C-alpha cells in the first residue's frame, strides 16, 4: 500500500483506463509478432531512433545483490521507449493513410513519441489529451507539430473523443500498446539488450498496458528460451497480475508511477504475456520512490516513477534476484522536477541526513546564537529554524525551537542531541509527520 507520506503524481495526471484498440486482432499465436518481425522492426528503426546503451551498474549491484545492467531508454529524444513502437506503427501505414493522418490518445510519453515521429515523416497527427494534462506536456506535444485536442477529465474520456474524431475524419488510430506493430517496435529493446549482454538471466520490465513486455518477451524467449521475464506493476494498479489470474483488479490512487497506472491491459498483450512472461510482481510506492532516488543519486540519471519500477522490484525483494545477471529496463525519464526534488529530500530524511529536532530553551537573549554554536561546533548544518513562544505546553518563561539540520548520519545526529542536552537544553528528534505540523 502507499506510504502515507509518499509523494504522488499531480492531480492532473489521472490513471489511465484504456480500452483495447478498435482494430486489434489477437488471433492465434501464429498471428502474433515474431522474432523475424521484431528484427525487421529493428531494421526500420536503425538510424531513426537512439540505439540506447545497456551498461553494467556496479553500485546498483552492490545495493541489491544482483549483477545489474541498465537499459537507458530515457536517452531517446522524447526520453522514453515509446518512440520505438510509435515509429514502427507509423512506418507501417500506406501512402493514403499517411496522407489522411493519424490520431493517438495519451497524457504523456506516447503522445510525444507519435507527435515527434509523425512530424519527421510528414504525417499529420492529432493527439487527444485529457483537459487536466499539465501544460508542459501539452506544450511539448504541440512543439513537435501535432494538433492537440483537450477532451475529458481522464484518459479514458480522451480515448472516447479520439475514437470519435478518428471515425469522423478518417484518421488512422495509433494505440499505445494494443497493436501488433507497436509491440514489434517495443520488442527491439530485447534484441539490443541480448546483443550487448547475451548472458542476462532475468529481464525486469515495467508494465502498464503490456505492449513493452509483450515485445520483449517474444524476442527474448525466441533468442534465449531459458531467460526469465518478470513484469513489474505498482501495487495501486496490479492490472496484469489480476488479468493473468482471471480476477478483477482493484485499482486506484495517486501514484508516482503514473506511466503504468493502467486499469485494463491490452487484449493482445494479455494473450502474449500469459504465454511467455514468467512472473509479474507489484511494488509499493515507497520502493518506487527509492528506485527513482537511486537512479538519480547513484547512477546520475533521471527516471520517472514508471521508468524506475524494474529497479524497485530489485530493491523490494533482493533475495529473489541475488546473484543473477539482471537487465533492468529504465523505460523513461520524464519526471516533474518538483517531484524529483521532493524525493531527494525525503530520501535524505530516511537516511537521517536531514532531520528535525525540537529544543526547549529559556526565553532569553542569545539563546538561538548558543544553539547555533553548539550545532555548528559538532559539524551540523542548520537548514531551517522555527521559534515558538505561545504554545501552552511551553513554559511561560521558555520557548520551543524546531531546527532542521543536515547531518552525516544517525550517529552524528545523536552526537548533536547529546551535545545540546549536555549544555542544559532539552533536545529530541521530531518525527517526520510531526515536524510538518
């Protein structure tokens, strides 16, 4: 469940409740995308997208106990893997359909991928986005040359409008994941990973609608049948876990991983993942948060919540993957800088690097200077001071001072508190929730 203090996606990024593509044809396995089809997609993509690196992550390996390799899809032009499937789909259209144009529905990475590559191919593109979509995402999509239509409060409502426009104006539909051409494009991720590191034993793949993990599973299992494919969902949206079990998913809540907050997986991805994916796990918001922070502070790279889900699974259950060569797909890096900054501060708090202490002091001149001298003398760095005289629990001739300080670790914090108490003050750590009151 979500940690009560976890940062959440902004209210304007609603969970996605997508229906299958109007044109999806699941068919028998023989009709699914194949390894040859994915290889052909790789040929189409060559020199048209970034061939992202798969690099060993020694510090993440030390953190988790697995031998970790990271696939940096956040290095694509639009900072997410979605470009692969979008471009393959667009290039599959004949001249007439290209001339009429395409339509897609998305509040994030898929929108930008379709808009960017449609513009490069000279294809008119309409992107339907929910009305509460953050302006920065709307502006980025428009900047790529797409016509943006704002409709509905949720992505599900935006999809209804996109389908109406498609029927009325003859646009070709580009579904985010429930499309064989899109799945072919996403499968090229696995080709590159196994080309760079053939000895990988497990692939950890974030799961929203299921297009990425479907393509990866087809390619990876064909190249290396014994490889383990593990999907990762957020606990708040365990859609694929429930679908594979034949039960109704209980979904809802604000999540840091809004990119995989999908209530209904695709029809075609569900069929493929049931056959080829070994396991799907769900991770908590706090583990996703830790993974985002680890990518930033350890690997020095930005990961959005959904993009960090694979690493979150390693952090949540290191024993399950210990000693294995694990490929982690960092699917995207489009994260709100404000949320990213909040995560960094929260992780410093968890590590006792930023801490609030409460000191009861006599109300006399020079007290704050004395407190500052003691804290500074022990190597602490004062970040914020809040001085209270009128709380009833404070003595009439006293005051309460809440001080936020930067420390080296818990032992350093204890040293500071002991130094304050030794000088006659009454000092104690303040719980994180209480310090915000």
